[in-house]
């Protein structure tokens, strides 16, 4: 069942109706939180825009980093109204496992109203239900149907809970019918401050098999990336991989690897905060080899840098304790495209290190994502 928590704050100009007419064009700021199921919140926004199109209302869509608490709705809403020259501001804070709630703030009176909306169990129907109520409240205020201090029909005043806690939910009220949209109505301008693309910063650990003589190498990894959509990511990464030295009676050899990789993947949501990812990568591996002779009988290969390339695939899982932070584990396999054996001569040719043609990898990462804001939008 797809439900949602809707934090809506519609801030009308509470002065006389003739003062409200001075605001042209009619504009409303709609701030929408982001869900792992990005398609649901997009459906809510699209439905609100469709229902308000016939009234010529301009919708400014923002993607804040967080939705304010009911205690700060009036102050935050007043700032957005002044910043955007708008008649009101609405917050829609969506979840996928609960009843939706609409909040309407009246900043000049420090009063907040609330209405609970029943879940429908279907994504499109739930989005339509939320949009019906939000659009109806916007229309009632913008068209001057409410007197100063009057609560919209079906909404109750939120009283502060003892000790400053969250208010107690009200009785669920049914949504009003949808507002018909004439096919010839002009489309509103959508000034979108998107939650995509996001800049990604990744830090963590990578380890993998390498060769029979050097079975495991690992080290720290860093990456910077980009999410062009809610489910797709692209990363440019760098790692330093260490391992024990290879030693015998003739030589001691250390190999340090510096893989530079270009990786991408697609994510699927599993619940509210969990996800699964499938991806691939292309890597250029810089091998720095340093050898020490332990016997005068051996002839060494030169200690110059070697390049190795590989292609691989990954599968992993992650959890988001906050929308901007992700903890992840992944495993993968990659195929080496060119060999970089290390040989010695004693005097016959001996292959000391022969990298595996197929290698297994494991990663543990901590990811941070930064929202790219546009048009000077404020992170609430």
C-alpha cells in the first residue's frame, strides 16, 4: 500500500482582498520531499499542477533538503512567500506507508491548520487524492473565499502538544472531488528546483583477488559522481591497493596498484530506506612494481609502471539513514583485458606474478549526496 504524509502549508496574504489582487501573476510555491520511489512524488506534483492550471496559477516546484516541522511552518512559509513573490507556500512531505496529512499555515496569526487524508492503496489514486485536497485549499484562499482567521472547510487548528512535541493527529476526512481541467487551459510555468542531478562523494574500502602469488589486495577508495536521475549514478573513482610482498630466495617484489575507474549503475528501492544496485565499471589499473635482488644469480625485470585494463560488473545493497547519506556493500567480478606478468631470469625465464584473468572484488562505502539548487532556492 502506497500511503503518504503530506505536510502542506498554504500561506495566504491575510490582508484585505483588494491587497491580494496586487500580486500578479498568481504564484504558489510547492516544496516536495523526495522518496526512494521518485515516480510517486512526481505524480503528486503533476496532479497539483493539472488541478490548478485552469485558474492560471504559476507553480514554483522546489526540492528542499528537509521539510520543516509544524512548529516552524509559519515562519518558513513567510520567508518563501517573500522570496518568491508568491501568494502561498505548500509543503508535501511524502512517505509510502502511512496516512497523508495537509498542513495550512496562517503566518500573521501564527496558526496552523491540518487535515488528514485516507490512503487508497494505489499509487496513482493516492497521488490524485492528495492533489485534490491541496488544490482545493489553494483555490479557496487565492480566490478570496476565506475571511482572515477563518479555517478552510474540513481543516482543524493544530494545538501544540505538551512539552513542545508533535501535535496529535486529527480525524481522517474524505478528500473533495477532483477539479476538472479544460483541455484548452494554458500550462503553468514550472520553475523546478530539482533533487536531481545530485553531486555524489564516495569514500570507502575496496579489496580483490589479484594473482596466485598475491591472492588479495585492498585499500582506501574515493570517488566523485553524479546522479542524473533518481535511480542512475555515474562515478569517477580512484583507489590505492596494497598487499604483502612476494618473496623467494632470489627476489622480494612489492606491487602497489592505483586503479582509476569509471562506473555506473541503476538502483531499485526495497522499502523506504533500502535499495539494491546493479552496475558496471571500466578500470585502468596503474601498477607500481618495486623489486629487490636477494641473489646475484637473478636478472630482474625493470621497475617501471605498467598499465592494465579491466571490465567488471557489481551488485550491492545499501541503506539510507538520511536522504543524503547511504551506506553500501557490494561484490563484483571483472575480467582483465591485458596481462601484466612479472618475470625474472635465473637464468631461465620464470613468471613470478601472473595476474588472474578474472578477479573478484568487494567494496564497503559511505556515500554523501549534495542537492544542486537552482534559481537561488532555499534549503528549508
